[in-house]
C-alpha cells in the first residue's frame, strides 16, 4: 500500500501590533483536524494531489473569533498568510501570501 502524496506548505500567522485582547490561543485546522499553532512562520503537510481545506481561529475560554478559511488547490503556491483581527469580534484573513 502506498502512502498518499503530500507537500509542505508555509503559513505565516500574523498578530496585529495593537490588539484589544490578551491570553488568546491560535488553532490551525487542516481537513477538519484542529491543531495548536504559534504566531510566526510554520510549515505543515497537506495532500499534494487534492484541494486542502484550511482554517484558522482564535479562542479564549469564553469565545472563538478571528475565523478564516481557504481552499488551497494543488496548483497554488505553497505560501499562505493569516492576519488576525485587532478586535475580538471580527474575522481574520487567510489567503495566498504575496510573492517575494
């Protein structure tokens, strides 16, 4: 049995320089499975030959916010960027990172 083909992607998770919240936790969701994440640049593994459903959200003990989703197609560049909102009731933004 062959293991499914995978590829590595980079996601830069940006926290605003001024945020009206503290003590939040960041979660990355790939194909419905949540995993803790940290601010900054990270790499993750996704299927190479199918669209990967990605999501990010922030949470505290009381609520969840900053949610954003993106469908990464096999032909898309492997570099994404998430920008968290400055206030705890807005959505975040997740999408392809600008080319360097």
